[in-house]
C-alpha cells in the first residue's frame, strides 16, 4: 500500500494483504468475514464452478463451516456434510430438498416438538403430508409407508422418553418403497452411534447440544452421501440458513472432547438412573440401560458404548412434586429449556417442549405432569446422586 495514501484509505484496507505463515495452527483460524477477494475472474469462476475449493460469499459456504463439515463427516463415516444455522434449519432444509408437493413423510410421533410443528403446520401448506407413527413399532411403520413416501424421520433416542428405534429394520422398511431414512442423532452423536453404519441415508444434529457440548455454539449439520448433501446445500443457500463462522469455529473446539464427554455422560446417566429407579418418590425411570426399558434389547445391540446422558423420570407426587424439586435444585441442577451441556440440567416436558400437544396425546406418549427430563452432565455421579437425594427427601 502507498504510505502516502490518506489515513481513511489505509484504515479501510488495513490487514487485508497479510499472508499467513507456512505453519498450521493447532486450532483452525477463525475467518470472521462474509466475503472474499479474488485476483481475477478465472479464479472466482473455478471456485463457483466447483473446480477448486474456496469461498466467495458466506451464504454459499465459508472456511469455518467447511472445516466443521469435514470433521463431522469424518466422525459419522459420511462422504459429506452440510452445516446450517440451527438444528431446525438442518431438518427443514433436508425435507424441502428431498420432498415436494404430493409427497409423503412418515415420522416418529416422539420427535422433537419443533420437528413436529414443521411436519404438521408448515409442510401441509406445501402439499407435503405426514403420518405420525411409533418409530419403535415396525408393524405400524410398515403400514404407514406408501409409494409416495419419500422420507422416514426418526430420532436415534427420542425426547423425552428415550425410546430406541431399530435403525437397521427401519432402513429395510424404508428401502422397500424407495424412501430415505433420516435420523436425528443429536442425543447420541457419532461417539455412540453412527446411523449411516446401520442403514440410515442421512443423519443430522443440533450443534448446541452434545456436538458443541457447552451450550455456546449455535448451528446444525446434516451428513450423508454427496448426491443428497448437494441438494440439501442448495436448499440451505436458498433459505439463507448458513451457520456463522464464529459458531462453526466454537463448535469445532467443543468437538475435540466429544469422545471423552460422551463416555462421562453415559456413565453418569446410568448411575443416576439406577439411583432414581430405587427411590420411593419415583414411579418409573426411562433410560435404555434399564432392564425394564421397552427397547432394552435393541439398545444393547446398537449402543455397546453407552446411550448418552438423557433420561426422564416420573414423580409420584405429580406437578406439585415437580415444582418442589425444581425449587430445591435451583442452585445445583438448573431448570433449562435445552440439553446436553457439560453440566446437568432438567426440564418439565409437559409444560415446555411438548406444551402444544393435547392432553390425550401427552398421555399416550408417557409425558405426564410428574415427568422430568434430566440431561446428565459430566459431573461426578456421586455428587449428582447426593443432590437429587436431598432434593427428593420428604
């Protein structure tokens, strides 16, 4: 730059031409920019045409998003991945990319409330209709499938009753009608289960949960074969639902400890579930490690390394007992409308995550007024058990 240029000119261009050194940082650099400069049109055209890797404008993809995509694809054993601005952006972009007017979706009625709202409120306006089923009941799933079914949507572990669908069996059923099996892997992560290894076509995650691990990074991600992710990527670009560089960068930092965290989450939840199951104030516990869980055999087959930190339990005292528990634990285990943090949190599904469902459907799903969902963190299980024991005391 000409040293005799005006200060306003030099300030506007400051740092733009400082090249990085030859050494690679241990943490990928944060490229907090929305646009990139090119030396000539030929270079820009090569990137836009997919002939070489690069970035032009953030909505079409950027460096930090691409690093996170590569990392998640590698962990999931997938050829490719697409990052998005949120988990809901991930599933919305996926459905809109793979289904059109007149198509049919089969979904587990236990899926996340936001997913159900998309399926029951938004998609019908586009002529895409959904049949809700019990994803763990293969007969019911089979009856719901039609030649127009394009997608079968399930969660690897459901929220909040932690049911366990048989992914290989669902994959076979979906394949009979040419449908794609799409699995929400948020509760398990590739540290515990890689759905693509069990016949799923796509797996998606809400990044703020276990992948990021610290309730800080926002975003979503979908992993699978390139022919599908290419269509989803275009959908995300059209929706303007690209993840931000800083969120992608933070998520990658959290991803580095994923294996260690998921091991601790799993061990802690199993110990806490055992304690709660024996407590007189608790009527039942939903956790796949329990022998009384309805899909215990499927869980043992699919999850030899544990099932993560999610569990739910019902209090004999109903809603008054829930309110008392929340009050007694507010200094140690907070009430939080999310999950999968390194610290333990809880929520009351009937009045939060599933509040829009009618009472009869809540009852059918096992979401009673006395049900608490507990997201067990990485704290020492003995401390959590002591805190819960004191709070549940008469």
